[in-house]
């Protein structure tokens, strides 16, 4: 089965209501419109993915001082399991590599098995845990810290 194609473009101010709704559908502690507005103002790499004119994915990657951190990434629940997250993550990795980042870092909920599998498949390795990092409705949940060594992928040391 071929993956569906995701058309990616930079996030714009007019996307924010749809991006916030998408993030709310995907995360227990979603970003606010202000968080996304701040990410845009800070010059972070903010991407959206569309299919048939509908916004179905988004991500924010912060790049600075030779490092990159995936701050948030989401795919609309109805559009999942079609390869869209893989395409978006591949684009983020390519952009970080073009920036010459040494590595990409991220945190992911320990219960988010689909995301953990996606990140592992892309070459991310677990490097630690953050106890009680995420808030849920009833409690706090640990995060797995992961890192993709881009320098090693390029054959550097």
C-alpha cells in the first residue's frame, strides 16, 4: 500500500485556529494559540501538512547552536496510520540536517507507543527519562527523551 502524499508548507498566522484545533485533537496538554504564535515569532521551523486543502498535520522544530529540538508534532486522528507522520518527520530531519544540526532531541509520553515506534524507526534512540514531565487529567506522566545523531548519519564524528 502506498502512503498518501502530504503537501507541506510553512505555517502562517491564518493557520493558527486550525493548527490549535489539530493540536487539541492530538495531545492531552495541547499548545495554545499563543504558543504557536510565539514559535512563529521566534523564527522556529513551523510546518503544516495538507491534503485536498485540509490541514491534517503540523510540527514545530527549534534549531539553534547546532542542535534541533522537536517541540511538537501532530497528525489529525482521522489521517493517522497512512504514512503522513513519517513524511512530516522525514522533512523535519532533512531540514535539521541542512541546518547542519548535530542532533535532534525530543520528548515523548511513555504511553504514546505509535510515536515512539515512529521515532525509533527514524533512528532516534532513547537517552533518558523525565519523571512526571507531562500532565494528564488524573496525574503526571513520564517522558522518554530521544535523540537522533545527525552527525553520525552524515558520517561525521
